[in-house]
C-alpha cells in the first residue's frame, strides 16, 4: 500500500477547500445564511484525500462528517472563513473555494436580542470581503479554483469572475436543470478555464463531480 500511495497524483500536494454556507449574526439568536449543504466541498475534500493530498477543509456550519485524515477547521462567518484561508494560503498548492459565502453581513451586530416594535424594520448590511478575490491577488504558485452560481448570462458572468478573481478555472453550476443545486445530491456543471477551454458535463452526483474537478486539477499540475 505504501508503494501505491506514492504514485497517487496529488501525493505531496496540499489542498485548501472551503465548504458550506456562512452565517452572519444579526443579534445573539439570529443570522443571515443560505441553503448551501456543504456536500460539494466535502466531496472535493474526500476526493483530494483519495488522490493522496494533504487536505485542509475550512467549513461553515453543516451537518456533514469528514474523514479523520482531513484537517477540518470550523468557522461561522465570512470574516472567520477569510482569516482561516489567509492563515493557510501561503503553504498550499491548490485552493478550491466551494463555500457559499455571504455577500453582505449586518453592519452592526446587536448585543441583545432585537425586540419587535415598529411595523417595518430595516437591517443595514455591509459587503463582506471576497475571499476568492483576495486569494487571487496573493496568488503565486497556487492553482486557484472558484465556483459560480448564475441565473442569467451564465457563461459570460462566470468568465468575468474567472478573470477578475485571477483563477485557473471556474466551475459553473447550472440551476436550470431539475435535480441540480443546493438541496440535491446532483449538479450540472461547466468548467471554464483561463485558456478559454470549456468542458460541459452531464447531470451527476456531487461525488462524481468532485472526481471531474480533481481530474482537471491534476491535468494542469
Ligand atoms: N466567494 C468568496 N467570498 C465571497 C463571495 C464569494 O470567496 N465573499 C467565492 C465563492 O466561494 C465562489 C466564487 O467566489 O467560489 C463565486 O461566488 P458567487 O456568489 O457565484 O459570485 P460573487 O463574486 O459573490 O458574485 P454574485 O454573487 O454577485 O454573482
Ligand atoms: Ca455571491
């Protein structure tokens, strides 16, 4: 087995993966979140491990368990996820950002539970820092992979993100198909890379998609 291990394609490589949603606190009992299950990121972590990589998984709140050989760091907010990513970025070879990071967080976190009073109520939100963009600016040797979720002008918007965030490739998730998306075990993806190569895939399980994404990473190593 030791001999086989040494031939694994990601042997000696460190992979950083983000997964799940982030929760942005409003007050001690409430938050702004989203429906991300974390399944895609956890499948990627598992697949990277199988391919011999050392895996660091930075996870927002999920119900999922991960292999004991994966170094898992639990975070809650976008800010915590950014800080954890910055801690490890310099030492990794591959970085895959599959988390559904909140784009906005409450500008003020109330210390006490907000009591209902007025008929209408507004929460002021401030943009979170884009983790992927931040890493793209710091990038040296790393392979940097992002995801994109679009409901219109899918490919153009994904290509914009690929370029703006300085990625090696981007995984475009199609919501158009039945059986694809947050609540499902399946997705339909298109991979767009920085050399303008486009690969479309059939609807498949997130585990199978993780294999396709790892194969793409291995092909550009
Ligand atoms: N992302 C991130 N940090 C954020 C927001 C997004 O790292 N604060 C990452 C996601 O993990 C994903 C990629 O950026 O890999 C694209 O996320 P997406 O929500 O599709 O794009 P945004 O750039 O946030 O733009 P918008 O939501 O307006 O389409
Ligand atoms: Ca977003």
